[in-house]
């Protein structure tokens, strides 16, 4: 497999590139570091409030960070159409990570990269779709690894 790191994508891909800019000004929101119970919390619990900058947490390397929107259902239930993915191009392609790639100059897609001793595979999380094996002669254009997502509901 020939792996090429790239820094842009075409418009006909399974994902949509979302531009962002940083102006150096940090905005902090309230962050409750103790978390929130999904069950029944104790009324005696204290909540520690800390400042959190979302751009420091998710956009710490703007020169190698991309925001992309999912445009298909191939990664459901993990990712759903409309999710905004935070992608880092400075991270290596590694086993079982969700990545943005183009195989042999096809449209860019979001898939799980699986690596075994004998085979590399691009695998959808949705069982309606089949995994694609990567042959030794294939070229993979690698935009980056998905590190987080934003989901509206």
C-alpha cells in the first residue's frame, strides 16, 4: 500500500470540509469535571466548576486540523449523517482508528482502518456495507484521523 498524506479534499466526497479560523482569542465555557450521572446522582455531590476552552481542547493544532461533515450512513451507528468530525492530519494512520481517506483517487470517505499482519482494510461500521481490502499496489490518500465529533440533536 502506498500511503500519501494530503491536505485538501474534493467536493464530491462522502464528507464535506467545513472551514474554520482562529483569531487568537480564547473563549472559555463552564466545565464540570466530575461528570454527570446517567442514573440517579447523590444530592450531596459537589460539582467542581473549571474553565474549558473548546478551541484549546479540540483545535490545539489548527494547521493540521480539519472539520468535516459526514454525508452518508456507512459509519452508523458510530457516526451519523450530519456529524461534524474533528480530523487531525498530523496523526499517523493506525489500526482500528477512524480515518478520512481516498483509495486509488476515488472520492474521500470516512472508514475504520484495520491492519492485520497480512491485510489492511477500510471497514464501515454499518453492516449494510462491505469492508474494502487494500491491495499492495493500491494508493491511499490520507487526510487524517478522526479525533472527536460534534453532534447536534
